[in-house]
């Protein structure tokens, strides 16, 4: 009887430990290599041309750290652990963060569309419809002044049509200064004065504590549709632009190669730095990619390209790592390739 009781207690303790190690959420987030997915099913240009090879979107997988996941990440290469407040700023809910990432993906697709259609000399019209607030951070000046959904019309009397205009203007200010915003809230035009402060985890960067999105209406001919599901973030922009261009133009841009890469793309075709590139190199290698485009950041020390090269050397991949500063760089590289021998 005593032995049975001791066995039951020991079993219960073991079950409790397993549950704790597997399900208890620590205040950390783990990032690891994700997947490399062909863009043919994701991007659909009406009447678009097909290619022998494929462009690929590369992802990083992330999730809350449990004790078991935390310990596993500690011993695995190319796994990174971050405090949760460095991933999702304090005051931003999981749902708000998720929706922000989806908006960034939509903006990335839109920028890629503009770049590709202009490069292919196809019909495109852009109408700017305003700058809107996606989220407001706690412990920042905008918290009790601005709201999610506010449309920003102007800053200190200067008309604002794109997020970059407001961001560039604020970056030229000093901590403690104020800006006057003209906004539209529930159909009513208001003027709000907002102070500028440094961000809690980025003391060298100042702002109001808001996330913005530019609402544009882009009309293209032929039409293009995206089926990216719940994938978020802006880092697939370069690969979207290459896939769209490939479908718009008669020649096979892939030349039969499996092409992957990463980098946020601007409406002007610049390729910007992203996070987690080492994990994306690993994911692309596992999927057998031939080519991987990495943001070169104009050759600066510690660039994404250098990080990608280091990761490629560590895993001993034969995949070619190619530095790019713009859509044009990637386009010219692919155009200059000899077709892949079968």
C-alpha cells in the first residue's frame, strides 16, 4: 500500500515536471530556421509566363520559449533566444503584433508589385489614400494622445502621404521636442501635439511610439494576386518582385535554377536589411537552393551579406550567396546566368 502511494506520488511529480517543461511559457522567444517555399502558388499574375526553375520565399520560425524549448535552443546552432519584450514591445498585444506583421507583408507585396511592373514596363497606377496608425506603444508619448486607426494628414503643417515622410521628419528632431499632427478620427479632423522620446529598448532612436502604414491603391494590368496566408513581415519583398517580374516577362528569369533570397524592398527598388538571415540560409540550404540573394547594405561591415556568407561557410553549402543592394542587382545577376544544365 505504501509502495503504491509512493509510486503514485512519484508519477504525479514526473507528469507535473513534463507538463511544466513542455507547456509553461517563459518570458522569452525562440527563432530557428524555417522553410523555403516556392512562390509559384503564392504569386499569380493573370496570364503570366511559367518558368523551369522557381523563386522561393524563405522564412524564420519563431515561438514562445517553454523550458524544454529554451534548453534545446541553447545547444542548437542558428537558434536565437530573445526576451519577449524585444520581440513584441511592451503594451502591444499578440494580436496587434500579428496584425502589424500581416500589414507589413501586404505593404511588401505592394512595393514588390510597383517595382516589378515598372521594371517590366507594364500598366500601373498609384493613388495615395493616407497614413494610418497600426499600433500605439505603452510608455511612449503617443499612448494617451493617438489611437489605432487614426489617419495622419500632416505634421507641423507639412502634408503627409507616405509613412517615410513622417518618419524622416521625426528622425530630424531631438528628444523632448514636440510635433503637431493633424489627424482624422471617426470622420472628425483634429490637431494633436505629441512629444518625442527615446524608445525603451532603442535609446538612440526617438519617436512618438506608433506603428504606421501607408494606404495606397495600386492598380495594375494584368492583375496580380497573392496567396501568402498567415506569413507576416516585410522580408520577402525582393523575392516577390523577382517572381512577379518573371511571370510578367516572356524570358525564363530562373534559367532553371532554384532561387531563394531575402530582403525588404522599397517602392524605389532598394533592398533593405532583415533579421535572422543565418536561419534563412540554413532553411534554403536544406531545401536544395542553388542561389541565395542577401542584402549587401552598400558593402558595410557586418552586413546581411557577410552574415549570410558566414552561415553558408558554417554549414558547408554549395549554394551561391549573392550580394544585392537593389532589385536591379538581382535582376541583372539572373539575366547574366547561363541556363542550368540538366
